[in-house]
């Protein structure tokens, strides 16, 4: 999957000064198989990038193309397929259902994508130190625990690219590195890449390309 940003400028960011190498207002082509880091300070549009890419907001000038198709012209049924099979997402606000257990949140995702293996999901939870949270409601978990659950949920679906919006913001270095290991392993299995937004670059983070916002 090719993702192109062609002179995209979100309306809320139009009045902000952007550097010459910024994504905003310029042309960038993302190869979905590449591991791309989008690095930016607060307020430069990391979450806006994710929402625009996923068709959740259209208040921008310029074009975003997915395999040559303008995202503003993509029909809802096509977006469903894209979100279920093409692009997995970990949103900054996580979008977990707090009243449901960890297991129920993961299985609910499975109902949408048709892919779920309890053993695989549990092993990922175990690897991230959350095995004892399987039956606990997500609303009772810490933010760091919820981030790890949201990452696992996204990794369970098929994808050509996974978009992660500040996925490690509530994690210590050890847990962030473990999550990164799972992400890299899953991307290798899917022959996919990632687009990861961050405030700070972890020196241990593995990526092919860095872009400024």
C-alpha cells in the first residue's frame, strides 16, 4: 500500500510555522512496508495526522492518497475494509471500552476483523506482564496497562501498515522496548511496516525513516 500526502495542511495548523522539511504543506510518500517515525513536539499535529489518514477528519487542504485514491472520496464500506484489513491503529486515546474486560475488548475487535486466537492474545499479554489482567475491566487498569492492551489489540488484526500515535507515552523504557519487539515481530509476520508518532526518539527504537511534523 502506498500512502501519499500532497501539500496537506489541516485547518487548525494553518497558522503555525512549519519547517521546510515538515510533512505539512509538502509531498511525502510512505511505503507501507517501511518503518517510519514521525517526530514532533506537542501541538504539531501527530494525532491530527492519524485522524486525517484514517478518514476521521477531512478539514484539510491538499490530498491524502491511499493507493492513488483520494481519502475524501473513499466510501464508508471501503473504509471498513481498510480499517479491518489494511491499516491497524493505536489511537492516542486508545479507544478501549472501559466497562469491558481485557478479553472482551480483544474479542470485540476479533468480531470486526474475523481474526482471533486466544492463545496468541494471552501470550502477548503474558509477555507484557498483563496475564493476570485477562478478566479485569479495562477501566480499572492504569494508563500504561491500557496502552499495552491497545497495542496488543491492534496487532491481532491483519494489516499492511500499523499506525501508532504516541503508543509508549505512559510506559517505562523496559515496557516500551517489549512493545516495540512485539510490533516488529508482527510487522515481520505480516510483511508490513509502521507509522509511529512520538515526542521523543528512543535510541533503541528501530526505524527506516524519520519525518518531522
